[in-house]
C-alpha cells in the first residue's frame, strides 16, 4: 500500500469509529448495572445500596448517571419507592443479560 493510500484508509476508518463512539456509554460500570437490577428487584434504592454496601448518595449518583448515559428514565421515583418505566423494564433485561455474561466469563477463567 502506498503511503498516501494508507493515510486515506486510516482517515476513513477513524471517521467511522468517531461516528460509532458514544462517550456517554462509558460513564457507567458493572456496579451501576448491579445497582439498577437490585433497585428493580427490591423497589428501593435505600435497600439496594445497603445490600451493595455503598452510600445512598453514591447509589443515587450512579443511578442518575446511568439514566443520563442511556438517555432514558429507568425508574419513576416517589415516596413509596421506585417503579420501572417501560424503557426501564427493557433496560433491566439487558442489564441482567450483561451481568450473566460477565458471570459466565468469570466462571470460565
């Protein structure tokens, strides 16, 4: 490959990667996914953070950051606890799948 053609190919790949790169999706981790699944199962952020041994403020921040990163409201919040939204129900299923895959990977190593 000639040098100029190589540069053009790299530029083309680079622009494709930039189009697919979504920096907001990198703002959460597996702990956030675990938290959101526990919140869905328990209906309470307070109980979920106690089980995960983290503070309420940390849990609230993680939950809000995940919602911001995904651009959806996962839970409706009120004085009685948390209720999944329609989008949240879909996301919880995906979170469960991701966490199960991670467990499978850990079991094989």
